[in-house]
C-alpha cells in the first residue's frame, strides 16, 4: 500500500473524503516519513510489543507502528477520521481502531481485553491543547505501561524534563518525574506537519518506573503540596504553603520543618528537589 506519510497521498485522501481540519481538536498531520520512522525507532517498538496509539489522524504513524509491532490499538476522538483510518489501514490484521476520547475511555480495560493484560508502550502525536491531561492520566492511573513516547510542544517537553532551579521547573516536572524518567529525543520542525502549527515540536520518551522515584506516605498530600508550592512562584515556600488550602498546613509548621532539614526560610518551591518534597510530605502526614 501507499506510504501515508506523503504530502501528495495525504492531500489525495483529504480531498477524497472532503475532510476539514479541526482547530478545536488540534489536528496537525505528520507528512514526513523520516520523522515517522524516527519516532517508532525512538520508542523501540518491536514485534514483541503491544502499542496504544492516541490520536492516529489519518494513520501516518499508525502504519509504521503496525509494520513494527505485534498489535496496535488506536483511539481516535474524531468521527470523521474513522472511515479514513479503516480504509487506509485495512491491510493490517494487527490493527484495532476505537472511536472514543482517551480521557474518557477505560484504558485498563483496553490493556486487559486487547493486550492480554501485558505491559504496553504508548506512542502518539498528541494535540497541544490536551498534552498535559493525557500524560497525567496515563501516569496517575498506574497502568501497565513501560514507556510513553510522544510528540509534543517543545516548551512542554522542556518542562517535563526540567530540574530544580530551572525556569521551566514546576508542578508538571515534579509530578511527571515522580512516575517516570523523561528523556528528550529530537526536534521536529513545524514544517513536517499539515497544516503547519505555529511552533516546533519535540519527541520525548517517558520511561515509566516500576515504583515511584520517591517514597511518600500520602500521595494526595504530596501532589497538593506540589501544586501549592508552584501556585505563586514568586512567594517563598513558607508563604505559598502557609497560605494554601492544604489541610493542616500553616506557616509555623512549614518553618519548623524547613529548620529541621536545614533549609533556608527564603527558599521557593522551584528550588526544592523531588526528594525534599517527599520529605516535607512525610513530615506532614
């Protein structure tokens, strides 16, 4: 069959089905076959792998995944793309298409019923507007996932990998690194898409750890502390947490804990390591 990652082929398919790109769904189709292959290689997909793809579009990435993986299940929210995908990928008997919203579907059910409960890899070209909710949904549900390889906005990728003291370091950095080890792969020019977005993208791989990076006695409190610590970046940690709505929190308590660990009272959340956030949580639990 034709290589779907071709501007001419994509234009012909779009014209055939009278398709119109949806801005609200953040649709940008990959048109560079080299980039598609690099994504699959970076995800280290082999014939032993079960792959969940999110937002397949017309199937450019899906096609290569089907050629490399044992089985691919793609979840697409746009009903207009369903007949196109079914037609474009009809030759692959290891492909399953689900018409649904990835944020509403039971992913664990997919893993159990479509992937025999085995560990899976997630590969996707994610729409910019819903990148963070999807990544956190995949991580927070503690699903049987070994890695998440996604193409996302460059600025978001930098935040996922950022270290303490970096301007990009924030609640998303700590929350993601609690579950996995982020590794930025390569830059993808906006010219590799149809239509071209306004910014460049980055492919990043999140290797999901068997157990979280740090041991916390109360995960809910841990994430509440993280959100409160970065809620007002210019404030000290004492003021951010002391004035927050985190249950049982007050300035004197935070001050005493910081003193115990020899941490300056002037420190801001952006300077704390994930280990220090864990220590703070366990002292308050």
